[in-house]
């Protein structure tokens, strides 16, 4: 696990850190009562989420998709999006049960990611996982605009419901994939009993599975 954090951070990783750092400022703008505060909070959220696209492009073009970035990227996304969704419960835009269902799924999958990491497997984002992240982000964006009285809150509510369904579909996709992931890990350990988890993290592309 140490080797995941030991290499110097790439530029793409700094975009990821900036996205996570933006979360408390977005919440502050939503809660700070001044003219247009919901609009500015939503704008900052949109800009912060845009860095997710930029850091992905940078990582691919530079060929420096790091294990650290693979760990931090989904955490930053979840922190930013869930912060906005939770704030919008208080505004009456979203129902608490919807956010609770999303949080439950994210905690479950994040726990599985950590369990995989302890076994020497860095888990990358699957396409379905990326899609659910952007579906949640779109719902949060529409909810923020609704809070600013610039959009219909009913449309935002239905957008979040669609994101919620996709969120759990992606979780079921992982549940289907998880047994084969564990079998591959066990087989790899049996074939290479002398290889440490740290070296597996840094040198074995086969062990870098996909999940978000």
C-alpha cells in the first residue's frame, strides 16, 4: 500500500485534490445567505466537476494514470457530489431516502475497494460507474439550479431518481464481477507466493481492476 502513495503526484492528481477541496466551499456558498448564493454555489460545483474530465484527459495523454489517482478520483467525486445532494435535502429539492440509498451504495462499494487494496489490487473506475457519477452530478447540478429558482425542482427530483437507479445497477454490476476478481487474486497469490502486495500494486496491470 505504501507504494500507492510514495510516487510524486501527477498534474492530474492535483486536479483531483482540487475537486475534493472545493466541496466545503460549495457547501459554504449554499449555506451563506447572500443574494445569488445558490447560483454561485452551483457554478463552483459545475467548475469543480469539470476538473474530473480534465484530469482524465491529462492522465491519458501523459500516460501517467497512477494508482494514487485511481484511489483518489472516485473519493473526490463522491465527496463533492454527495455534499451538494445532502445540502439540497434541507432545501426541499430532494428526499432524504434517495440520498440515504445513494450513500449506502457508495459506502458499500468504497469498503469493497479498500478490501481489494488490502489484497494488493488497485480498483479503477468501470464505465457504468463513471456513468452513474455523472448522472448524480447532473442531478446535483439541476437541484442547485432549482434551489436558485432557475430550474424546475420536479425535473431535478426525477433526474436524481434515475441516478439512484443507475447507482444501484452499477453496484449489482460490481457484485457480479466481484467473485471473479477475488478468484483471480487468489490464483495470483498461489502462483507467486513470494510477491508482496506492494509490488503487485505497482507492477501488475492484471490486478488493477475496475470499479467506481
